[in-house]
C-alpha cells in the first residue's frame, strides 16, 4: 500500500527558548527537520514526504529540505493550531492531481528527529494487519503523581497508561474524513481525533529516543545524543591483512654473504639472501600484510623488481610506504605480528632489536609489534636450509 509521511513543522515552539524555530535548529551540525526527513526518506515503506510549515519559515525550510527533493512534495502552509495544520496537509495530499492521495498516511512531529526505522516498520505492519489507525506510544514507567502547589499530591495509577508519540498512522480517507468532520473539536493529537471519529487506533511500541524536542534542556540532551550516535557510526572498523614471503639463501644484492637482513636487523650468517632488494623476508611479509589490510595490492605492484631503483633497496622503505597508505586513508596501524620460519640463523637473540626496528619504521610502539620464529622440524625447503619464509599479519583501524 502506498504510504506517505506528513510532517508537521508549523508550530511556533515557544518553549524551546531563543534561536531559530525548533525544526530548523541544528543538532550536531544538522537541522532537526533534515534529520526527521531522513528518517522517512531512507525507509523503503514510505513513498513520498510532505511538510507543513509556517509561511515565514520558507527560506529555512528550503535549506532543511536540500537533498530530499526527489521524495518531497511541495510544502503546505499550516494554520494557527496543529490540528488545522494537519488538516491542511491532508487536504493538499487529497488534492494532489499528479499521483493522487496515498492509501496510508503517517503523521509525525518534525520535532521528533530520532525516529527509528523499527517504529515506522511497526506502524506500517499494524495498518497492513488491518488496523485503521496506529499510534506509537510508550507505557508509563515512572510513578505518576499529581502536583499540589509544587508538593507531591495523590498518586495516579499508571497501570494501562501510555505516553503517545508520533508517528500516528491511518488509512488516508479515514483520517481526512475525521479532520473534516471534527474541525471544530480541539484535540491535541490525531489519535484522539480518530478515536472521536470512531476509528480504532492500535497502540504500537514507540521508542525512547523518539523524544519530542520541546525545552532548551531537550535540545541540550539531543545535541549530546546526536553527537554520540554519529560518533559511534563513525567509529573505525578493524581490518586485518596477511602477508607471506620467501627468500632463498645466496649472495646478498650488495655482494656480501656474511649476514641476512631480517626485520630490519643485520643478522650474522654463513650466507646472505638472494633478492632484488635487501631480501628482508620479514619486512616484505609485513609490508604485504599492511597492504592487505587496506586492500591495496602487494609489494610487487608498488615496488616492481623490474625497476632498477629498488635494486639492493633497504626494505624499511617498503614498510614505511605501506604504513603511509594506511594514514592516507585516514586509518591507523595498531598491530604487527610476524613469524620467521627457518632452521638457521637463530632468531631469538635478535627479537628485541627486530621489534624496536619495526616499531621505528612503522611508527607504532614496540608493544604493538610481535616477532616470533619457528623451525619447520627439518621438513620442506626451510627444513633443508634452502631459504627463509615469513608470514605476517597487520591490524589497521579504518
Ligand atoms: Mg620478498
């Protein structure tokens, strides 16, 4: 069934203190109305949106509506009271010559910007289930008490009491008829008007965050809420990359054969490692792990062995470059872990120096760098002492 949202933004909002009218106040940099529009615009069950505004707010409305043009019908100028504003909005929908009135309408206060999609879901589900009206509401949980001259007066039994929110949703023809018939009966919401017109309105669960911004204190709370919600949405996602490399024992690219470069440290050995660069198998695996975490190819793509400039190159440049790519994406490298696989040379005496060197190259604390070593029990090419293999992982927050 075609469902449209009618958003009421025509109130003066006199309790909200100084500043622009309530719907146009900014919360964490975005206006209340823009947030409310977004709640409906991104819901797949809502076809069109229309807003009832005050004539004097037209310019403010234009700014708040930016980005929603494809879903918004032209705004309607409201009346002196909310009830009249809603009726004028419904009449405009009824008179829409282009696509005609919707079958369902969700009437919502612009001043409730944190409407969760789940409440719209429940509202539409109730109408789809045959209800002629549905009202978002929350059961009263606080102890209710009448005030008597600012003193605690008698308790009010809260059993069966609900606090009505919006959206309040109806079969379009039914609520339009109620507004026309009862235009002279003053009520505070559409559920009450519907009830008086004999329309059964089903209570559905609202949401605590769907609060109506009324007082300066409400706006202060909403500002914090909006910042918190958006901060959480923007919180970084951990990504883990993996790398693997092998180099064969032989003469180093610089002609020496008295050491191997491992994790940035020259480790004395009876032979070097063959390779185009310094053949630092540990830094190569780490570089690929970092590139993997940002899904940006591999070391061979960034530093082609065919390019003479990398001949004999110190591999710290490769790792530093990969870490720089993380930063360029707004990410942060948080952990590196490398395992060297060989029978000889013995790695353990060099682990501390390797951790310090990797930490310095990658710009992370040593506590975020792990260097491990294992033999392969005499099996395979590493077991036959033909070369050294390394595996590595890198953790990045993006
Ligand atoms: Mg390599």
